[in-house]
C-alpha cells in the first residue's frame, strides 16, 4: 500500500462450476476472519458480505477449503478490497 493509504476486505464472490458444494473459509495471517468462515460455495453465484475487515501492508489472505460434498469442480473465489487514500 502507498503511504497514507488504508485497505479493507469488503466481500467475497464465489461459485463452483459443477458438483454439489464446498465449504470455504478465509484467513488473515493464519487466523480465521470473522464473517468469512463456513462459506458454502455452490453452483449458484453468491456473495458473502459481512462487516469490513481492516488490512495492513503485507497481510496474507488465504482461502481454505474445509469440506467438500459430492465432487465440486472449477471453483471461482474472488475477494474485493477497498483502498482509501488519506485526505481523499
């Protein structure tokens, strides 16, 4: 991040291309992120949008599949980040 800039994790969009479902969670620096756990990913595109999560430079965001049901294939998982420049 640039000097004076802040960032936050805003939402996650997800789906699988085929199969039953997968359960996913997000971690920040190895710790579960509140609101981004037990996310059920199915063939229907969905949005997970809990409270925003502040991020710092160098934070590591990791998606972890915690369970699968059936044979899910071709998962798409996108996170949205929001950046704000101080004084903007």
